[in-house]
C-alpha cells in the first residue's frame, strides 16, 4: 500500500454502496433489509426465452426519496 492510502476498510453491503454513490450526486436514498419489500417476492425474468438466466440473486433494495422512483432493486444474474 502507498502511504496516502488508508489502512482501514469499511465493509458495506451492495445497497449501502449504491446509496453512498447516489448521495454523491445528490439523490437521497435509504437501504432496506433483504427480503422485506414486496418487489423482492416476484420472479425477476420470464423463462420463455433461451437467453434468460436461470440463477438470479437478490442483493437488496433502496428506497429513493423525493423522486418518482419508489424502489430500486439490486439483483445479480448469472
């Protein structure tokens, strides 16, 4: 490590990372616990097409404040 780099690392979840990135551009958001929103209970992709991934991992949700967007769900496919 270089002398200018910090020795301390802050462990963050994916919603916390995205929330901090949104805060840098002036968007106010709040992290939700995984599995607590109704959006997370539905299927992510249809199984009718060959290019559709079979495994999808839910990484959590963000509640966006003062916007027309209510919830952003973070998913990982593959």
